[in-house]
C-alpha cells in the first residue's frame, strides 16, 4: 500500500510541477511564490523515500516536504485549477496516513 501511495503521490507531484505554466518572474500572482521550488524539494524527498520506503526518517522528510508543497499549491490559485489543488491535498493526506 505504501508503494502504491508513494507512486501515485510522486506521479501527481511531478505532473503538477512540470505540467504548470511557469512565470519568468520570481514573484508570481495568486499566492504562488515558491511553489516550484517547493515542488522540486518534494520531488527530491519523494525520490529519496522511494529508494528506501521502510525508512521512517525519509518517510517523515517526504511528508514534511509534501505538506509544504501542498500548502503552496493550495494557495496558488492562478496556476493550479481547483481540481489540481483538491487532488494534491487528497494525495498528501493519503501519503501522510501511510507514513504512520
């Protein structure tokens, strides 16, 4: 179950990070500041955790990075649709529960 949850979370995270419009400005409208950087940190944490899915420290680091990224996405109304924001929140909740 953890592997499936991680796979879904990783796929969704990567899709959201690379599937969104990026602004050439460092400050983006609609509360999106840092969403891309947090997405990169989330992806790195997910990759580290996927190589050792039984490691509790990596799991917690993954969940913490996911939380920061999910919060940024939820606040980013100009680049992410409501459905994307709902999906990332649901996926984060599932990942958090899997690391208990």
